[in-house]
């Protein structure tokens, strides 16, 4: 399948969400492109004042770029969202977006505090930002003007952004799928849809609906043309991708299960054993390991 890149930053709904979140929480929402370009939704004027000061310094700019790149790479590789505090003590949340199986970028919201800083927190951040020459009172003032999100509120924000991400993905993916259906049979379009979205929770009803067929008609047609049921085909594809991760990474079995679309580790292990006649652990132990993993690639 040919990868088609979509410029998510042009979507009006993302700009509207940025404006709403900034008005409510005084924190910016940004879109980070696949080449790690930032400030595509928000401008520098919405950036936290401390972050602005850090970015204007060469050492700070390099530290921020390295932090962002590391978070985005991990999100892209695992398909999971990630919330982490930077060297300035401010938390950023990254949510990766995949459209038709291709990584399209990350939603990033942040520059907030998980909790008010302690004296030890202030000391640690002052050491990490020593190149700015900040005083303790200056840092305390920056923090006093920073939004504090409890764990519950942060989870709520993540859920909201996930719904936004799902809406964007569903909308764009449906447009691409309609193009595919016009060119291919429903079975070929369904296989392409499953292979592109294997990390998501896919049900027989959802797949059937995507190719405009009833569940019974789709299941009969798919088995007739492919020789297997749709869900068996999907699980075989997921286990194939899991094998690549077992062989090429040090992710845990649970992390791999989540990364390829299984809801829990036990279900993944049972399915993998049924398809490959060995457990994921046994396969990993017997497979040759590369010298280094490549966590930045799509799989």
C-alpha cells in the first residue's frame, strides 16, 4: 500500500481545540509533524514564559528539542500516549496519530505542573537551568503562574484529546478508504483497513461497516475469497507484527501486546501460541537479536 501523508496541521478542528484548551487551562495544544517540526497550531506567544526563556538560549533550545524528539519517538514506536516532565519541571503530554497505518504526527499539550513544586524540586530545576542564571524567587514566580493539573484532570484532558485524535483519524481514514473501495473489492479494502489499523480495537461489526456490507455477508465473502475468517486474518497479522517486536526490541510482552492491538497480555499469549505453536517468550528466546533496535521506524 502506498503511504499517503496528510497535513493534519491544516485541519480547522485542531486550531479550534487549541484555542478552547488555551482559554480554559492556559496551556497550549500543538501538532508535532513526522519530522519533529513544532509550533504548527500554537505560536510562541502561547508558549509558557519559562519555556520561551529557555528556547531563546542555545543550550535550552537543544535540551528542549532532544526531550521532544525522545518523547515523540517512543510514542510513535509504542502507539501509546506519554506524559513526562522536562528538565524545567514542566509536564508535556504526547499522543501519537496514525492514519491508514502511517504515522502522521503527535498531538502535544503541556507546559503544566503535576503538583506544586517542593523545595527539593526547586533546587533540582535551578541546577538543571543553571545556564539561565535564574534566582530561586524568579523560578518560584514562573511556577506560581503555571497551571497545575491533578492526576484526575490530566486523565480527563488525555481522554478529551484521544477523542479528538480518534475523530480526526476516523474522518481522514474513511476518506482514504472510500478511495480504496472504489478501486478494490470489499475484501481487499477490508484487508487493507485491518492491516492499517491493527493497533486499534477492531470488531467484525466495525470492519463490515467500513466496507458497507452486513456482518454475515462480509464474513461469508471474506472467508470465500481469503480462506479464513476476518478476525483470524487480523490476529495472524497482529502476531506477525508482534514477532518483529519480539525479535527486534526489548519491549516487555505486555508492551508488545498493547502495541499490536491486544487488550491484555494473556489473550495475546494464547493467540500467539495458537498461531505459531510457541509462546511469545519462547520465540524471543530462540530468535536472533540484532545489535541495536530501531525504535523510530513504523511497523
